[in-house]
């Protein structure tokens, strides 16, 4: 390469960087940028990989279930026995109808994704045997057989009574990335699911008492 030419009238100082030094600095900078890009890319890949493995038992959708067509759920008898798959109309009502049918706290929780205060719900400390059904449409959601003491002040379960009866969607509200749990039959907000629960699933379905009604069984 040609040596760097000094313009007329400019005196070359001893501490000025030589052309070879500038070239070396450019190469080092490029290497640094390449290493940085590799590290960022590798980190993103690992994060995406573990995110995909976070909830192996559920299909997490990118947005709310929504829609107006029929849904397929697993129906359960009053004593908690699975009857089988049935296709039923999605339960859709106006805001006025929901407000008339639900208590204020149940309305805010189920229809506007609210959260009841910890240790205030009716079933967080319930130890009776039975089924937890949706307060809006009576869809069977959880069984007492999978309920456990999480110490959070909300009723917690390590799995739904049937995966077909709930929908799990991405929730990016409040600057966090969580997985929201909704009733498949009426789109009621129930709570969120986390990966810090007990075995065999390792999941914690943290639900709102106000979103469910408990039906005791023998």
C-alpha cells in the first residue's frame, strides 16, 4: 500500500499514529465488532431456545384466543368425571350483561384481566375435594387433586383439569413477559402460569379465586 502523504505545511509530530498503526487499529476494531456480534447472536439463540422449552406441556399463542366460533373442550360431570370431548358455542356477552351477572371483583378479574389481592380470595386456602369451574361459563378448569400450597396467597395448581379447557397466551403488559391463562369457552382471564411449580410438571398455575367457583365433590 502507498504510504500516507502529509499535506504541505503540516509538520509530522513524533507521537502521531503511523499508517501501519491506523491499519492495525482498524483490523482490531473489526475483530472486536465481529466478536461482539457473535456473542450477541449466540446469546439471542440460547434465550430463544430456552424460551421454547419453558412450557413443554402447553401451546403458548402470540395473542388472545378471541374469535366467535365454537370451541372444543373436555366436559366433566358434577362429580368430576371426564365425559369426553364436546364442541360448544363460545360464550359471548356484552359488557352490560357480564356486569349484571358477576360480582365487581369477578368482573374486573375475568373481563378486564384484573388481579385480586393476595390472601383475599375465597379458595386460596381451600383444602376440600372438588372441581374449580369458570365463574363466567361453568367450564371445568382445575381439580383439587392438582392444587398445592404455593405460599403466594392465590390458589395454585400444577396442571389444568384438561389442557383443552384453557388457553395460554403471551402477555407483555406492565413491561413483563408472562403467560396468561384464559378460559377457552368464554375467554375469561384466570391468571398466569409460571415455571416454578412442583413436579410432575414443574408449573404453577397461579389463578384468581374470583375467576372460579368451587364445586365440592365426595
